[in-house]
C-alpha cells in the first residue's frame, strides 16, 4: 500500500511539465492584498435520544472574524493570518448540555455549560514563489487533519505547515502541530502531543484528481488516505461523478489498551457514484469497514480520543452516524434538487437513506443501523441580505438492540438549524 502511494505521487511529479505562475512575483503588498471578514452564525442543535435520558440541545450565537494579510514584496514575502472567535450561549443549560456530539459550550465543574467563550489566534507566513511556510494558529483542511467547523465555533491547531504549488496541477502539504484548541472552550490545549501530516493531490486531467496523505498522531495512531475523483461530462447538463475515499489506520497498542478497543487496525473505504441531470442528482454509495476495530477520528486526547480534527472523515456515508463500526457495511441512496430551475434560485434540497449491517457487536450478533437524512438550504441571491443562508437539517437514526447494548450507537432524532451571514469588511 505504501509503495502504491509513493508511486502515484512520483507519477504525478513526473507527469507535471507546466510550471505555475510565480505568485510571490505578483504580490501587491502586505496591505494591498489583505482582507477581513466576519461571519455571523446562529446555530441550534437538538438530539432526542430514544433509549436514554441523555437528550442533547444547544443554541448559540457565534462571531467568527478572520484577517488575512497580503505578502510583502520581494523574493521572500511575509504576512500574517489571524482570527477571533466569540460565542454566546442562548440555551442549553442544566439537563441538556451533556452533549459531546454537539459541543457548542463545554461544561464547567458546576455541570453547567459556559455562558460565553472567546478565543483568538494568529500565524506568521512566508512565501517564496508558490510555496508558503506558516507558523502559529491554523485551521488545517486535509483528509487526515480536517478541523471541525460544523458546530458553533471552529477548532484550531498550533504548529508549522508548508503548502507548495510549484507545478501545475500538483499541490503538496506537510505539517507538524503540537496543540489543539477545542471548539467549545477558551483553552488552547486539548491534550494533543503532536501530529505530523504529509501528502498531496495531483490533477492528472481536468476531470481526474487523486490525493495521497499520511498522518502520525503521537502515541495514538498512524493513518493513510487515498482519494480519487473522476467527473465524466455526458452532455451540457448531465454528468457522472465517481468519488473514492479510503483510510487505513494502524493504532498504537498502548492506546488500544487505554481506550479499551477491540483491536489495533482498521481499513475503511467508500465509493459513490452521482448522476447529475439538470437540477437533479442521484447518488448511490457503498462503504465498508474492515479490521479489528472501527474507524477512529476526531474529538480530543484529554477525553481519551484521537484529536485529529472533527471532520477527518472524507467518506460518503457520514451524516449523523458515520457508519464506521467494526466490520460494518453500508449502502446509500440519495437525491438532490436545485430549485433554481423552478424559479427559486438559492434553494436546494437533499435527502438520503443509509443502511448499515454486519456490525460486530462483540459476541451479541450482527448489528444493523439505518438513517434518513433531510436538508433544505437557502442562500439569498441579491439585495441587502445577499449571501445570508438558512440551513435546516434533520436525521432519523434507528439501530438494532445489540448495537445499543454495545454502546456503538443509539436511536434518536436530530435537528440542526444554522443561519449564517458573511460580511466582507475589506
């Protein structure tokens, strides 16, 4: 597997012959290329559990400010990126805030969620040609380290990263991060010792891209990723997209004992085929988990989890449930509709049904689970509220009794309502 990954990356390097334009040579300056944005995010989540009293609900208002400077002129450009986060709890007090899956506001010693949280960060960056070195607080977006931005406020990491786009179609990334900031608290250290990441993607053709990445989370696991995306244009308004994503995880034996896992390895992959025609899209996907335990990702090391980003799961069948249990096989059928073709631009609807089986419940027989997912999203297209978005999402999740006994998953109904308004300051 490792030889395959190295060979594909080498093939991409050899196949690339066209050099990129020099971004640093085109720099206009630190101030001239700078930008600042503010995202107003009102977020509500409710998880109604069916077999426990652990119902979960939180509602909050978030303010996410970001500043990105340009680079100074010259051979080596210097710049700064910074962010400031503030969240206010509107609801979700005692009785509803035991919510690790929602995690808007971390509970304090009193058992109550924090009333408000604030956090900021900054990173200095250097650019030579089309290669950028950055040190400080960052929000990495890689298949093996993807920060979570699907709640009220985002996660962030502190460390060093390199991004290089020196060859047309080829992007390389490397990094080492030594601190992780939890999205629901002001503390910057969530127990992460270190995580090293390396990999890249290459566009072999305009419609074919492959990605290879690897990560090493100290004292937890090593993870390898392969992704391939192919888009075939059938006609002007028809296309077929094939999307493959796969992970192979080798888990540290000491972590296996600490986390009381059933084994030390997992391989999980998904293949999705999407046929788009006019405003419609239909997706069929299959996902399969093998190995001696399920797929592990995200959360925080100081609560016993991996710490590699709450969205580090580039798999097709990931909604409320990730369908990532030990030995689980799952199928998905999904449908999407763009109402722009019917005179309502900006309105979209998606529905999906996923069913998983063959779940290893450690002696209690084969487990099953199924989920129905629905989402409406509307983005204002013009006027004073242009780009204001409303997203309403719901999931209906049901599991077999042996899955609940094994504590892999539980029945429940979930609702998420997100209202976002992006403001460009300059």
